[in-house]
C-alpha cells in the first residue's frame, strides 16, 4: 500500500482538534475518578468508541489486518495509557499532569527515527526543544519536591509516544478504518472482562459525563489517526503541545486554577514553537 502524500497543514489542524478533545475528556474524567473505578469509566468510553468506529468504518468495517498482532498490541497499549492518565488525575492537577505528559513529543521523534526510519530536520528538533523549554517554565514553580505520583504521567508519556509511533506504523499497511476498529475492539474486550468486578451504579449526572467522555475520546482518536495518516509522526509533534494549553484553560474555567506568569510565558513559547514548525512545513523544509 503506497503511503499518502503528506499534508502537514491538515495533519496539524487535526492534531490540535484531537488535543482539545482529549483535554476536555480528561477534565470530565477527573470528576468521575473521584467516585467511580477507572475500569468502569474506560469500559463506557470503549463501548461508545466501538459504536463510533463501526459507524465510521461503514462498509469498510473489518478487522482484517496486515499485522493483526501489532494492531492488537497497539489497542491494548492505548487502553493502558488511558488508564495511567486517569489514575494520574486522582493525584495531580489537570494542568500539572499534562505538563509532565508533554515530554512525549520528544520521545516520539526519537522513536520515529529509531523504528520508522523517519527523518527529523533541525527545525523540528529546535521547535520541539523550545516547546519542552516552555513546559519546564510551566512546571518549575509548582514542583518544589519530587513525589511518587509524578512518575505516573511520566510513564503515560512514554506509552503515549509508543502508541503514536505504532499508529504511524500500522498506517503503512492498513486502512484508517481498520486501525480505528482495532483500537476500539481491543480496549472493549479487555475492559469487558474486568468491569463486572468493579461496577458501581452511576448517577444520572455521571451517565451524562460518561457518555461525553466516550464521545470526545472517539472523535479525538479518530482525528489523531487521520493526522498520522497524512503526515509523519515527527512532523505533527509540536502541535501535540497544544494539549497543555487546552488543559490550562480548562483548569482555569472548571477547577479555578489561575495560571501564573510562568504558565503564561511557557504557553507562549509552546505556541510559537508550533507556529515555527508550521511555517517551515509550508515552505517544504
């Protein structure tokens, strides 16, 4: 299967939309994890995700894959990564969790070079490093001492990076609809085996949140898969930093976390690094 021509502008837009969806989903998950088990939250999310995947795939709905083991492993990895981040929300503020998780773009570029043979130009490295410097400015005032919960989003960042690289790898042989369906079915199968042992009857308000979490997760995964179908994994990574911006905004609006000057400065650097990469991508370099 011949790879599609890279359309970096569209890939960047899809990545930004995916990050906005993930941030909104995580804010709702932070509310849910206070009263409901993580497995239950993930099961409802994957039920909706599977219905969405079948709807999107339509007549192309099939689990027939060139690399079924890779697809299954990638789907399970996505489930574990989701669970790790939901667990982090139980111990850390939303923005702080995403600030640590924002290290994943650096990992994606390194893994893409090692396992996909992709080339990252100097401007890619400079923009990603600049974005990472912005992240450091954001987390510097808040983390005076290290504690064990900080290791949770660090582990999630590594899993998230591996997931994106595997998504790009599956795009070389399988249709987008197949990849989407494998992601949904793998997660649903695993959570269905576990959820009877953890089920807590949700309130009406919780059902609304659970449904919204599932819908946002489905749309966001779809947007990210499409983005990685249009461009190399390394080229879209600076735009993944927008997840931190969305999380900071939601932290202010929903949880009353007021960003300080370090957060504002760091956020500005992250945005500028993404705009720089977009500009160079438009020039074909």
